[in-house]
C-alpha cells in the first residue's frame, strides 16, 4: 500500500508541476510580449532590454504566488487534496494507531524566560488532557550566555517540574559552548538523547501545539514510514499592535489557500520551516547533518537557515517531507513592529542567500527542493530586482524627456529609422494584469470563506471584507519600505559587511523619534525620487506615487502600526478578527491562564537569588560543576572574593557565568554573604529582601 501511494503521489506531482510551470511561464511570456510593445523602442535600446529582462523575472515571481493561491482555491472547492496525508487515513483509523516515544524540544536563546516556559507548560497540560502524555518527554535546550538569563531558566524549569509533577518527563540542558546556532543545539540533543525517541517535535520560543495535534502528528508518522519530516502550517496568534494584527489576519485568512496550493504542488517534496514540525529521528540523524560551507564570506562557515537544507537532505536520502495544512492546533507569534520584522528579515536574508551554494553545488538533491531553495532566495533577491527595475524605468523616462529622440538606437541597423511608439492601452492592460496577480488570490480567499460559511469566524461578512481592504492598504504602504530594506540586506550579505539601519526597538511601540531614526533612508529616497520625477515629467511623477508616497510616509506608518491602542481598538470593533479570538482553543486558554499568573517578587536579580536564597542556591549547585582546588585558585578565586566584597557589578558576564557554574563558589558565596556586614553590598541585598517579604506579608494580611 505504501509503495502504491508513493508511486501515485510521484505521478501526480509530475503532472501538477508541469501544469503549474506551464501556466506561470506562458503567462509571463505573454506579459513580457505586451511590455515589448508598450516600450517606445520595443526593446531596441539597452535600457529597454534591461527593463524587459527584470520585468520577465519579477512577473514570473508574482505569477508563482498567483497560481499557488488559485490552485489552493480550486482544490478547496473540490473538498481538499486526495493525496494529502490526512485524507489517506480516516479519523477512526488514526485514533486507533498507537503512539510512539517522542521528544518535544524547545531550543531557546535569551528569550523572555517565564513567558516562554509557561507556553511549554500549556502544551504539556493540553497533552496531558488529551491522554497521550506517557509517550512524550519534554526538553528545554538552552544556548543562553548571560548568567542572569540561564540562572532564571533553571529556576523556572524547576518550578515547572514541581507544578506539573513532571519529574523524569521535563528536562533542562544548557550547552556550555554555543556552536552552529539552533541547528547545533538540536544536533547536540540528538547525539546525546536522540536514540531514546522515535520522533522529535521541534518548537520555537513562541510556539504552541495542541495535544491533539501532537498525537495526530505521531500517528501519521506511524502510518507513513517513508515520511521523514511532517510540517504543520502554524497560525499567528496573540497580536496586539496594529502591525501584528494585520500580519495575524493575513496569515490566518489567506494561508489556508496558499498552504493548500503549495502542498498540492510539493506533495512529498515539501520544505521544513524549522519549528512546529515532527522529525523521524533515525534518518534525520543519519542524513541531515550540516557541515560548514567551504567558500568565503557569505558562502563560508555554518549554515544559518538550516531547515530547508535538512529537508533537502532528507529527500536526497529517499524519505518524504510533507506539509499538511489540515493539521490545525499549531500556533506561533509575529514581530510586534515593522522594525522588529526587519531585524528578523536581516538575519533570514543572509541565511536564504547561503542556499545558493547548496542549490548549485550539493549533489543528489531533488529538483523540487532546489526550486524551494530558489523560492527562498527570490523572497529577498526580488527586492533589489524591483529596485533596479524602478531605476531602469526612471533612466528610460529621463532619456525620453531630456534627450532628443534617437531614430537609430544601439543595435538598430538599416536605412530606415526606428520611430518610438506609445501604446497607453497596452500599458493599462499590463498594469491591470499585474494588480490582478497580486490581489485576486486575496479575494478568492474571501469567496472561499463565503462558500464555506466561515465568515462568522472572522467577525461577519462585512467586517471580513473591511479587514481584507485594510490589509491590502497596509501591504501597499509597506511594500516599498520592505523593498528598500531587503535590498540593503542582500547587499550587506553579498558584500559580507555588517551595515546598521537603526537599533532594534524591543517594545511593542515605537516613539516618533525611533520611527524617524529607523526609516530616514526610506524618506530620503522617496523625497529625492519624487522631486526628480516632478521636475522630469508630470505623468511620470503620477506613475511614481504608488512607490514614492509610501516611502515618504514610512516613518509615520511604522509608528502608527506599532500602536497597541489601534490594534486593540480594531479588535474591540471586531475588525481583523481571527477564529481563535472568537472561540479560543484549549491550549491557547491554558497559555493565557499560566502566563497571567504573577510570580512572587523577591526584589533580587537571578544571580542575587542564586547566592542568597537557600533553596535556589541548592538548585544551582546541583547544576554546577565541581572544579579542583588548584584550577579554582589559578583562575577565579580572586573573582569570587571580589564578588563577595563588591557584588557582581565589577565582574564581566564571562566571570559571573564561571562563578555560577562552580559548586564551591556558589556554596561559599551563600555562606559568606549571610555573614556580611549590614552596610556591605550583600548586607543591603538581604535588607531589601527582608523588607520585600515583610511588605508581601502585610499585603496578604490586608487581603
């Protein structure tokens, strides 16, 4: 049965991809032909040939998205893809499939500790309510370097184990040496404990997975032994700022269409997005190890975006990788501001561009996975191509306006001149077709919601339509800003330099000063281009406004979109609503409940708690190493004495971490700090601690 199913999806993939490529390329060829006759010299000049080449690539790029969305709409109208994993196995069959030993891993690096681990607590509780807990073990895998951060991680982990009664089921491990980022963290876990489990579910710091979905994923893997990676389609949740709420609405409303279309084209050659997915441990360990890139600059060193590469290696080994849009109960969060998104994109751009080396140089990869690499690369390279296209159009407009008409442009031979022609009706048709490609799939999602009677989940038909229009308006305002920022990121990656646009705003709101500081390059580019277009030609100025105006307004847009009051205000008016806000699933309610509980405040930093509080000190001693007396005296005994006398302020992070990792140092500082003079550093800390506890006792008595 498995072999017949595999042969069936391979045949279907061949025909679907052939049809898909034919539609994309034929549409792009027609559009490019139209552009030839729109251009005055019909491609007869160097500038026009550059415009044609860039247009062909970019139109093909947006045609890919259009046909993915359209295919998703058609498949959903016919009841779904019969070849998807969930459609192969009836619900009753899956329910009677036994579970298998599975690890749920949470790699973290300097995350908000209590908020992150309470999310994992909600996943644990939801799985327990589902009844499958005995087959799962949970691992918090820390790469945090700051002593205050990982000391808090250890303390909150201990509280979670105690609250959940999860001894022997919920573990914490911190790597002393941070190699190869997240992929190295996962690889280290697999080398140490991978053989204990048949499957591994990978989470991100902001991930939530329902217990039902976790069990469904394991059962699907049990029924499909050739599947090496099964990827869910996460929905964005918990958005507060206007920017995040727009991204959340777009993800939740449009992604079912696009994910269905993408899964139908990829089938068993899908991509892996690095989280909210399940891996088959044995083939992943055997075939998905990542060596460093052997080149220079960008193409040298560790692979930053590891997930696509691991999926490609899994496919090369003969295993399948599936995206299953029907697996609900998978959630993540989005950046709260435009600045936060661009900081994330800066990192992703470099990682995706590295895939060019893998795509071209790695032997044996399946063609579909090479195309997935190309798609990821184009997600960022498209921006500088758009920028070059706009520059080339500007040059062509300037040549037509400022220079005399050239009846014998370069490359033109013969006795007869080449007369420039203008075809405004063709230009209008081409512009409308481009707009159609960009926005029609969004309205197909609206039609799909109406036909499936799902509009109430998004606040009703009228509010849903208003939400689509608002999302389109915001996407139009942000597109030129992202284009300029992504162009910079690509340039920085390819030139192997680190350029700074502005410091990252780590709150959910930006001040006007921060907005201008982050977006002044976009404002300058927009103002300069508008000024030039105005003085060049009125028609060209009007043509440039859809790009120039968003650049001029980029600072105001970034600031207003960061406002929580605007986002919450729209939520109160039931605009940009998503189903999880109408009827929250249990795992989200559990996460909100545990995250809303305020912890007891001692008034001490995690390092101070590790020294002063007896129970916390014993916990960290259990994690710490035992060093020899000679090693201690040679390297850091003087640092311990300095810490005892003056506190941690005079020590570097590395020295504090070294003290916090030594069992003798923790025990010695705990004993001596409680003997310290009341006016010393540790004496004042103890006095503040006792005052805080006295105040808490009075508040409890008053309550």
